[in-house]
């Protein structure tokens, strides 16, 4: 993904990131991604100097897919440093609409988690 020596490296990278987005459909897929450290590599790549705007958009799309899967969202938020990463993304402000969408999904997930904790205590 990041070590392509061909002249079409941007197209290859875009294809791979799209494939990762499309391939993530449920918690079982996320588990496979976990084993291969896909999300960690994608988040790091988003912040690197090698990442162009198109690649950053695709990484954000991947993160949105993760946030749409409950177990994956829990892992991303509680164990993978999502909020510090998001803070850095917001400071760089490269894709405002996607960032707002990410923030809203994360906020909705936290509100739901708080409601469940509250109902479990009752």
C-alpha cells in the first residue's frame, strides 16, 4: 500500500483504500483489520506528509465505516486514541465536512453509551 514503486502509486493507493472501505461491513471484518493493524496504519498515513487530500478523504471514509460498527467504534474510541487523532485532524482542517460527520457520529455513539450505562445502573 505505501511501498509501491510504480508510477501509478496514487491510483494504487486510492484503489487499496477504497477496497478497505468497501470491505469493512461488520465486526468480523473489523477483527481481521485489527489483526493486520489496518486502522492504525491508515490513521498514521492520514497524518503523514505522503498523504494527499484524496487519500485523507478515503481514510476519513474508512473511519466513518468503523464508527458505523458498534464493536469497532468502541474499540476505536476506547483503545485506539480516536479523540486525540480527531483533535489533530481538526487542527489541520483539510476536510471540514467529513470531520463534522466524524464528530457527530462519535458524539452520538458516546450519548448512546451513556444512556446504556444509565439504564444498566437502574
